């Protein structure tokens, strides 16, 4: 009976995030008492077996609750993974039927959001302002050491803005934001595959504080024949979900 009562109380505390430690103390005690009760002669074993099972199940439940709390805390500390996307204000207003709100853009690779959409996480707001195709000459003029594009390829310029929305007292750099190009056949190309200096390049190492914003270009090396058939994969933060944005 003592083992069973201890197991029940421990199980209850193991289910309460703020009182997990009490459950973890009581459940092992209940387990030991249950084992001892099973070796007592001329005693009913029913409550001992129930206490043994309850202590084991309670321990499993306690671990599940513990890892759920830890995962939630880490996710909150790192800014969460939720990413939202909103269509450009002008387009949203122009496409919405009278008296109805505009439909939310999917932001998927199959149905990318339009250029100018606001992609936002807890810490960052990113807006792709423009995409310039056949920009190889502009890239070559930006820096004499820039490599020429490979045969059949070209550089495109992606101009975007990044605004820091977080509360980090030390600020963060836009290096946590990524804008990559995904080809029509599903291959990801980032700016570092062919590292060059873009004209009016964005300063991704500039520390921003809440409300601070920076804009500029990145150059991406893409296939010329299908340059306008790809999409941009925008990630507003290190662990944020990607949102896909059209290139035209």
C-alpha cells in the first residue's frame, strides 16, 4: 500500500512541469518498495504489482514532460521557428475583393510569394526588393577580382532589406538571414558557391539593434537558360522556416 500511494503521488507530480523533481524522487522510491513487496511472504501481491507498473509508467511520462519543457524553452530562447509572410501592401489591396481580406500567400516553392512580400520571424523581417537578371557586367565592374560566370551561366543581383526585430541587448548581424536561389530542377545555389563582390553589396556583418535595418545586393551564379524560372528561398533567422519568393 505504501508503494502504491508513493507511486500515485509521484506519477501526479511527474506530470506537472514545475514539480517534476518531486516526481523523480518519489517514483524510484515507489519502484524499490514495490520490488520489496513482491518478495514478502504470505502477502497479497496485487498492490505491489500495481505500484511497480505505475512507477515505471510515471517515470516514462516524467521524461516525456521533461523533454517537452526543455524543447519548448530552447525554441523560445532561440526565437522560435514560426515564419510568416505577407504580400506587398499595394498588391494585397488591389487584388482583394470588396469587403474581403486578401488571401494569404502560400510561400511554397510551387506557389512562391511575390517580390516585395514581407517575410518575418520573431527576430527578423526580410523583404526582397528586386531581382536583376543578366547582371554579369555589373558584377565584373564592381570588383576587378570577381570571377567571370561559367559558360551557360550568369550572375543575378538580389536586392533585399533585413530589419532586426529581436531584443538582444548585444544586437545581431544579418548574417543570420539567408537568401538562396533554387533552380527550376530543385538545386539550391547560395551566394558563396561563386563568391564575388556585388555592386552596392549588403553589409551582412553590420550589427543591428532592435528596429535597425540594412539593404543591399547579393550576387548569385545561376544557369542563364532558366534564370527566371527559379525561386528564392528566404530564411529570416538561423532556425526560422524558409519562405519561397518569386524572382519576377
